C-alpha cells in the first residue's frame, strides 16, 4: 500500500469504500495516480467533472479571484455572486426565477424543503422510494434508500411513496408542502421517471397547493442532454436543486426558485456563511460558460445515442437513464465487470442496484473514449458467457 493510502486509512474515519489507488492529477476525461498510472474516468469524479478534470477555464478563474478577494459572506454584494446567479437562471431558461446558494447537494435539498414549508405553511414533504438526497438530517430522512437505516425518528414529516406510483402520490400529497423527486434516480441505478409520472406529479402538486421540487444534483447542468431534467421531461417544478458539477469541484450548491415561490421567501429565513462565496461563484460562471461554449449539452445527447446504438451486448439487458447519466443493467452482478474494467484502467460506478454499471463521464467525452469502453467490455464479456 502506498503512503497516501495508509495515511488516509490511519487518520480518516473508515466511512468510504475506495478505489485502490491515490490520485494525483486529472485532465479532461483522464486521471493519473501517484504511481503514474493513467485511468479513463467514466465516473467523472462522481458526476462532478462535467467539463473535465481541472479545466483551465475554472482553475484560471479561481486563481485570479483568490488573489483579489478570497471570501466575503452574503452580508455584502459581490460581482461573482451576481454573475453566477444570472448564469444559472439563464442556463436553465427560467427568467424571473431566483437563486439561493449553499455548499452541497444535501444543503440545497434541505433549503428547498424549508422554502416549501415556509411558502405553503404546511409540513409534510413527500418523496419517492429509491431517491437519494444527501446525508444531512432532513435530506437523509428524505432518502428512500438504505442510508436511512437506524435514523428512525428523524424526519417524521417526510412521507415515502413508491417511485412512479401516481395514486400513492395523490394520497400522500393531501395537505403536504412539497414533493421532492430525483427524476433519474442515479444512486439507485439510473431508474428513470416517465414523462407521464412527472407531468402527473406536477398536476397533483398544483391541485394540492404543494410545490414540486426536482433534485437535479446529478441531472442538472446539461448532463441529461438538456439543460436539466425539467427540460428533458417537459415538467415544470417550482424548485430545482443543483450541486456536483455546478462549480467543477469547488464545493457549491444552489436552489433555483420559480418567481411565485421566490416572492414569498422572507429575509432571514435561509442563510449560509460560505454559500455564494466568490471562489465558488467564479467557478460556477466559468463552468456554465464552458458547457454553453463547448456545446456539452448537445454532446451528452449525442454520446447517449452512440452508447445506445453500439453497446449491443447480450450481457447488457437494458440501458437506463438519459444523456450521460446512464445505467448499464447487466444480466449478472456488475462488480466483477467493474473490477475487470478497473484492471484495464477504466473507472466506472456501481449502484444500489447491484446489476448496474453507472456511467457519469465528463460531458466532454467523445467517440474515442466511448470506443475504449466498448472495446474493453467486448474483451471482458468474451470471457464471461451470458448468464443463465
Ligand atoms: C441526487 C443527489 N442529491 C443529493 C446528493 C447529495 O449531495 P452532496 O453529497 O453534495 O451533499 C447527491 C449526492 O450524491 C445526489 O446524487
């Protein structure tokens, strides 16, 4: 074991299962470990490196900003914050919407739930089983996966219903403040909502005076081949939450609030010291500009088409998801295949659904890198007959 790995294992709580290498640097879709090995990163640094690893436009922006003003809180106006909020509103095509900045996806969801409760004066938040919304108290209570185990009592006002079940949603939404939904349940394994489900939820929320919140922490910023899942599915939530790719790796989260709800948020209701800090905000603006300038949203849609049309292996039973948030559902548990890919220096993700290989590559990925994955899978599958 090399030194960084043994040091981490000694001094950090053992909360994560890790890949067996220590990374030193990254560029585009590639990362290098401390021993000089080069890996193709089709996990995108956990869906964060949307415009590639250590993109020059972001590193230059944060270097310049750090020399000018590293930080001041929301007690003052700053140009970087103003520009980042405008960039997000413009990118999402939501004129009149307003932004609350925080530092992570969990915080964005916490704040969205708080906004929904204060705007509606109601308490319950309805969520779908299989969704992942973060690890803070309300966010974990809203998480319909195993991570909630042992936290009974937290979030008594969170109501879980089956994903895709409009009748259950209708019942649970009576008197509720909001429905919080991950339109493509990434951690679950890219389980994908239908247009009918999302449009049905929108109508049910409207009928019950509840707000619809899309957790776009993974689906936002062009990854699904559209600016966000809201566009990909043609549904109109009152709030969308963002994090992960938002600032290319500088911690940042955001809640985008539609005008009617935004008008009801009162001063002092929400707050964050670091949220909207200048460093994160210049990174947000530079990231969004790169997504637009390099047509990465369109590229995500094209690479999805390429994967769907060329990954015709009998071992892949189904491809779930949209754009570059994809779940390859194998006819067997995916761990041995993922391990074999790692031996070939290709990083992919697993999921709660043990049969799924999750692809979350940088949106800059091209046919060459997709071809490398395809070729590697071909070799691996050749040695693995189709499951009975
Ligand atoms: C859909 C979704 N929402 C929220 C979160 C929580 O984000 P964070 O880890 O930044 O708190 C995650 C993290 O994986 C996520 O995938």
